[in-house]
């Protein structure tokens, strides 16, 4: 079995990326490229082969590749991003997936960003209220229900995407920073973390999780639950409402 992760290099126009819920800050593109390389190295060191989607300097937000596809085993569901400026990003992801032997399927309707989709076992939570609309949730349900996934819509009004507010640990507990979560009651097991950046983890397998270096107290809490925490600095991307999940799409064969 091999683990691969799609990544996409930062655009030269990264500083022009969309910002919705926070004030725009200057972005150091050179530093962002260094942080992206460190992020990729962290994936590689954890046993994930990184596969680069072709760079697209004309697309400022293209580095946030998670928003362009949602993987359900071997099924790759291409999204329809809620921001018109980001729709063209999907083409590069589709090409990369086809080169890897996947046959991507199109979302049959609505608007949906991959960052709004949180999979916990066979349950799929989808944030609604920002970039993803109810029609997008319904369309995703038609594709993945036959695969055995239960799709639940979750209100998301305080952050850009659902996974800006919550992600899941390997034990399927959901973690989030309470001020940013509309209703923790949607999740059967919810754990509060003390920092906004601490709500974001990438499950690397083997009890390991990748987290932002901006959340040391949350990292300590999660390590105390028995998980191995790997930290990486993604500060330039956090200025654009990005997080560790946004920068890759994990493919498991």
C-alpha cells in the first residue's frame, strides 16, 4: 500500500488570494514557498509521496488544492468552488488525478468547496453558509450515498470553511475552537482546543497528526491524548485563511 498526497506550488500572485473573514495582511511569497516546501517535506518524512499538480501562477489561491476535489476511496469527486475566481483551479487537479489513473467524477450540481467536507468514518459533514450551498450538499449526497456515506449539512457562518473550524483526530473525535464553531452538538464527540490554529489536523496514519506550529497549547493537548504531533509553520498561508488541511489532498491506495 502506498500513500500519496496531491500538492500544488504557491502562485506568484499568492498575496492576491481571497480573504473573507479576516483583514488582509501582507504576504511574503518567498517565505510562503519555503513554508510550502517544509510542509511537503513533513508529508514525505511521514511516508507520503507528494505529487505536484502543475503550478498556476494566474490562480492566486491554487495552492489550497484541497478545495478542488474530495476523495472517497477510489472515487474522486471534482468540486464546483463557491468563488468564481477559483473555478479554473479544478482543471489542474483533474489532469493530475487522471495521470495517476483515477477517473474523476463531476459534482452534478450546486457549489461546493472541498474545505467544507469533513469525513469521519462513513459520515460526511458538509459546511453550508459560505462557499458551499445546499444544492452542492444535495449533489454530493447523490454521488456518495451509494458508496455508503451519510452526508450531514452543518451550518458554517463564522469561518471560511467547515474545516476552518473543525477537523477530526484519528480516533474520530472532532476538535474545534469553540468561538468558531456554530454548533458543536452536530458532532457525537467534540473536543475543544484552546487556539484557532489548533482546530486543524491532518491524519498521517499510525497515530500521527500534522498541525500548525501556531498552536503549541493545542499540540500539547493532542499529544496528551496519545497522538504523535508533527508541527509545521504555515504562517503565510494562515494570513489567507489557509490551514494544514488546505494544502494537500490525501490519496490512499
